[in-house]
């Protein structure tokens, strides 16, 4: 799932003004070259995401014989040569294999995740810079007991528990255990997506309002593969009417009971919609109370709901990014989609098609078609928020 990497700071660039007769000194030379480095970094950060370009594999090794006896244990790893690029566009080049010992000791009963990261080091900012005509850009390998910082590139992580004495290769790389090298969260350097969609599930009075939470996560994770220009946020949150809804592009709500809002909640929803947010109500076909209450609410907000058949043929829910003539079928019933303003009402339990079927009976085509419609909804929510920015 996509990580939310910030865009560069909005600030004008300043460069050295050059005229005939200008005396060239070290300060002016540095200023002239700093401009080009800053411009390159802003360009990279604007269009790309940081991560590993190649190499930088990590695997467990026996302790090197050259180290002191007190450090000769089973906590050593070897980092392979490779290249990474950090958030600001700086190259991190590890030219040869590097041995590293994870020194963190867990002294509490709760397990601790240790992160192994690489960080670019500017030779101009090092305290002991050698007085040479040519200096080498370098890097730093470090371990942290907190998630990587903004300029760190994660190489691996290890979940340690109390008295964990060894680091090992996992028997299953997709499901590493305690002390195993975990490579699942490494980011690859790649193009920045056009948009990032943040999703939250709204908790309310209905007993089954969380029944599709994991399917929301499946959809958010699938966006990157189905439509790379859009990404789902790293996590799907759960919120209530007491929380701030504004950080999210899409609020998802389901259940069966009538949606009854007090004046404060209605005002909160109205403000969310007016600022470009989108509310997706996903109702089972037989949830008549919920369906009717949402239609009444839309009328009160002066955005009556229309079906896709009543809407324009080029409505974005039907066309962007995937073209739909007929909507997906769930449990022998065709999904219905109605919209008005920032409210989308899906009738037929659409999110029930986004994840795994417990009986393993649902076809891949059914799931993928429903997910593509889900991507259209996410794209609509992202684009709508952009229009209100």
C-alpha cells in the first residue's frame, strides 16, 4: 500500500547572479552549485517517490572473525551493494558489501520492531571532512526502534522479543516471525502517483457497520496495481461523528438501520461535502430503511440522488478511469449506483465483492469488476476533493 510521501516545500529558488568581472570565490561557487542540486532534488521529489533502485539486499550471516569476542554473536547481517534515493532526491550508493550488527536489546515483555535504514550524508555537513580537492558523497547505516524518518530509506525490519539472541532468515518470507529479517515494507523508487485517497469507515448505531472493513483494505491495496496513477493510503481508519472527517477524501458507511442524524451531525456532514469530501453509503439490497433515509438526507442537503441511468452518459463514476456499461452483479442482483453532490448510494453490498469470499466461490472476474468500480469511486472522491482545493 502506498506511503504518503510529502511534496516539496513551496519556496522560490535563488541562484547566483553572474556578471563580467565577478570575483569567483568558494562561497559563490558553492552557491551556484547548490542551486542546481536543489533544483534537481525538487524536480525528483515532485515527480517521484523515494526508495531502493537496485540491490541493498539484507541477509543474516555468522559474526565476522575480525570482531571482538564480545560482539561475536548471531545478530549480524550483510547488506549487499546497491543504490537508493531518499525523499529529497539524494543518491545513496553502497559500493560494496557491508556487515552490520543489530545491537538493540528488548528488556520489556512487549515485542519491539527494529528498523535498519540507510541515510544520505552530505560531505559538506560532516564534522571531519578531509581537506582534499575531491570528496566522496557517503551514507550512514543505522538501526532505529521507531519508524524510519523522512530522509531514511528502510532496508529491512526485525521484530524482536525479550531475550531474542539471534537474527535469522525467515522460513517464509511473506510471513516472517520473531527475529526474522522482514523485507516486506521496503519501498522501491518509482513515479509519484497523481493522487492519494484517504479512506475512513464511519462507525454509527448499526450493529453491522464494520462488516466490510477488511474489504475496504483490500480495495485500498489493490488500487496501486489496477490503476497506478492513484494510490490508497497506508491504512483505512475508523471514525465516528465525534471525529474530524476533513482529512479524508472518502467516508464509507454501511449497515441496515435508518441513518438518523442530529443537527450537529448533519451540519458536520454538510461541511465535509461542501469542502469536497465524498460519502459512500453501501447498502444491502434489502436494507430499505437505510436506503430511504439516505435519499431523504440527500433531499435535505439539496443534492437529490440520481441513478447512473438518469445521469449524463459521461458521468465520471461510469467512465473514469474504467468504462462501465453494466454494473457488477452481487448474489444474483445487479448493483445500483445513485449519486448527488458528494453522496454516492450503492445498493447491493458492493464492498462485499472487494475482498476474499469465505467460500472461495466468487470468480476473479467478479472481484476485479467490482474493484474497478471501486477504483472509479475512489477516483471520483479524489478528483472531487481536488476541484474544491
